[in-house]
């Protein structure tokens, strides 16, 4: 699940690497580019990961908890409800932050990706981005309700900068894969990175549940009687602590990459010259689409439905906090369950690819996510699928600490359903592009694939902001998300290739 809310989290390590390889590879005459494949040729090319490749994968485990704990399940929902004080205004402000951050990423990340191969060394820039993230994460502790903390202005700036720096760190980290691993190691390193990202995200969600959310709420022998470190839930310290906790995880788990992962040598090309050459390469990349109509239509369609999926993920926790009145305990458990079902989604995508082909698999996943979103719009504390439900007139389902009413359980089930098909869509989309890319041009096409998930990453958030602000409703804010999914589905109908075999 984590690979989905993260700015380009639509592209995992392998596709992110393809972005940088394609945008900076010999696509334009006269541009000399370092060949990472040549650089690792002298290393033993076995599938067994060496220390450098494993350290590269571990870095993804270091940074992915930011997406789950900060963006989706804990801090942004707390910010929208408790700090802003109004769920509707909170969703609007979160949308503003995500839109501005997305625009900055869209305007700068493609050029940075096109230029990074010209510069050579990645570690200095990646170290800078990592070092910037740490104080920004710690600063979240001082984002408090009322006027005693940073205030809405500084808080919004801190959250926006954090999202931008995270996007840059992801791009730089992805671009190191060909140095970190040999060709045979690369798929295993990429898979290990995704696994570690999900593992540490779930581990930290469970840790926060055990250490801060459950104490004082349940009388279980293995749960502390009070939140650790004497944190006060009434002052939302158990919500705010996730920023420093994620910072500690990042600081510790990122160290091996800087010690053991090989880096490209410095090219000697200055920053401004590299940016100029990157711009030329960026234009050349778009020329690769000429004569490949099916791929062009697919990438355009993906731009729409990926924006919808990304917005659905970013606002999932904010929506649950406002509509269902969930707090940190419910949201953390929600995150754990959805992360588990996201893993199932990868297998669902693979099975659909095998049975119906990747194009139809993508269409099925989009329709399923759109249906799930429609169901979410009909949910509330006192309604199920648009039908009123008087919780006071019905007995609680159980006496546990969370999810005691039928609307909550149904909302939870819909969220798990969405998690399956959002992840399935990611898996099937990647597979489909491998069937559309002409032989010898897969890197270029995966560069365009990554761009299609980046250049309009702001659109979904902007539409959520507009509709939420105009109609003063969180449900209304999700209507354009459904529109993006439907438009993406319609676009897929015009892709004249089923993806079952090679290029048509």
C-alpha cells in the first residue's frame, strides 16, 4: 500500500530507476551518459544480494513509514480534524498542501530525473534530502491544536516541504538501483525494497498502537497501562509523536546505504550544464511515443486513473476521521488491515493478468475502485450505503475498543476492498506497459510511465480541494476522484491492444 501515496509512488523502485535511466540515456545526439550497467559488469552477477544491494533496499524501509503514518493514517487525519478543527475545512487545507506540493514535484522532478545521470554521484544529494527530512519530521511534534504550536501557516509550510523533499529522496534513491545491484540482483533488490517498506510501515503502525493508542483503552496484559513516555492523549501527544518516531526510523535505517551502497562517480559536469542536457533528453523521451498509439493512449489514460487512485489514498485517512469520527486507535488499526489487504491485491493483479490479460485487468481494477469509492460516499456514523441506520437502536456488535457498530465494520470492509484493487491496478499497469513497449525501448517507455504518474499528480488533490470548498462536504470532495477513475476507464477502452502477447 505504501508505494501508492508517495508522489510517484505509482512507480516503484524498478520503474523509478527506469525514469532516470531513460531520461538520462542516449536519447539525444551528443549527450554522453554514464552507463551504470557497464559499471557493475565486473561484479559477480548472481541473484544473491550483496551488502550494497541489501542496504539500498533497506533505505526504502526507512522512508516508507512516512507515507503510512504521516500522510494516510495518523498525522494528516489528526491535522485535518484536531488542528484545523473542522473536517471539511481540514480536508480542504490538506488538499491545498497536496496540490501545491504536487505542482512543485511535477515542475521539477522530471527535469531532475533527466539530469541526475549527467551529474553522476547521487549520495550527496540524497544525504541532503534525508537530512532535511529529519528536522521537518521532528517539527510535527509542535503542530498542536489552537495557537500554542506552530500555527496553521507554518504547519502547512512544514508539511508541504516535507512532501517535496520526500519526493526528491525517492527519485534519487530509485536512480541508484543500477549501481546498487547487478542486472540479476535488481529484481530481487526491488522486491526486497517493497517488502521492507511494507514491513516497517506495518511494524511501526503496530508499535504506535501498542505503545500510544491502546494503553488506557483496553485492559489486556500485554498492553502498557499508560502511553509510553508519559504522553497525554488529551493533548494529542500520542498523535504528534509519530513525526519524531518516523524520524528515528529514517535516521537509523538509512545509514547502511550511505556506508555500503556503491555510488556513481562524479561526472565533472556542473549542475546548470546537467540541467540543460537533461532538458534536451527530456524532449527526446517524448519523441519515443511517435508511432506507438496504443502506448500513448494507455499512458494518457493512466495519467487520469492514477491521479484518482492517488487522491483516494492520500485522503483515505482524512475522510475516515471526518466522516466516521475515527481517532488514532481506529485509524492505526485501519492502516494495518489495509496494508495486509494491499499485499493480497498484488496477487489479485497477477491472477487477473493471467486470466483476462493486463488491459482488462486494469479495467476491472479501475471499475472496482470506482464502485468502492461510490460505496464510501454513502457511509457515515448513522448510515450504510446511503441508507439511514440508527446506531442507538441497535446493539453493539462487540464490546471491544474499536469498530463496535455495523457502519464502522462496513466502512472498514469497503476500505479493504479498495486496497486490494488499488494495488492490483499498479501491478497490472506495469505488466501492460511491458507488453506495449517495443523491443529495445522498455527503459524509455518506463520513463514515460513514471512521468505519467508525476506530471499531473496535483490534479486529484486540486479537484478534491475545489469540490470540498464549494459544496462544504467531504463526500462532495470525492466526486471528482470518481470522475477521474471513470475517465481513465473510458480511455482504456480506446487502447487497441489486449496485452496478452507482444506488440500488436
